[in-house]
C-alpha cells in the first residue's frame, strides 16, 4: 500500500470525500497557524470548550425561560386574587336611584344611579367603582387600593380633593362636587 492513510481509508470505504477534504483543510489551517506563530489548540480541548459554552448558553436560556414563567404565574395569581376580592366585597349598583353619579371610564362618561349615602361616600372617596363582569359595582376604598395594586384596570378610585392653598383668594367660594342642579 503505497498511498497515504487518507487514500487508504477512502479506498476501503471508512471515510468519504467530504470527510477527507475537511481533514485536509483542518491540517492546512493548523500548519498555517503554526507558521504564523499562533498557538494551535488541541481539537479535544476546543471541542470541550465549545460543549461547555453551549451548556452555559442553554442554562442561561433555561433560567430566562423559567423567570418568564414565574412572572406569568405570579401575574395570573395576582389577577385571580384581585377578582376574588371583587367577588367577595363588591356590591351591585341599583338600577334606579334618586341621584346620578357621573364618572369617566375609558374616556366615556358613564352614569350610576345611587342613593344619597352611596353618592356622598363615592364623592368623598370612601367608596370606589368596581368593574364587574356585568357592569359596575361599589367597593370600599381600602379594598379597592389592594385590588388596584394587583390590576389597576378593575377599579376606578375617586381621589378626594387635595388640600387647598392657604393663600388662595377664592378659598371662601367652594363649589361642591355633589351639587345637584
């Protein structure tokens, strides 16, 4: 057998032409690196380094995916807790009431028909408006604050008037929010 080992492997059928070409190319690259003064890495060390890098990348992707899953699970749990609080504490708004209360929801003015005590409590901020599956309801403001932490889209809280400026020249001329015309 006068041929090279590569030719012998090709003749026997243990290697194909593409494998031989790849081996020749790698050998040429290593010789070129050696000639230019660069250190030639051992292919086994390089393979292990590649495997380690791939393993670390996979771990990073897995950690990121798990973190996203945990965030989604926590968001769903908070939403379920908020809906449960609404179901337990919200009271339905009567269809008819002596007083109308107007408020804005999604840039549309809505009207609730309330009795005087509900209207006063809502105006002062001790009650809040809850968005139920079948319309609107009323809920205590402290519970509405807890729901708002979890999902602000489920409640409409009425903020009481801020403290008036002591130097305001019109301080004596208050206009009440619950004024009926």
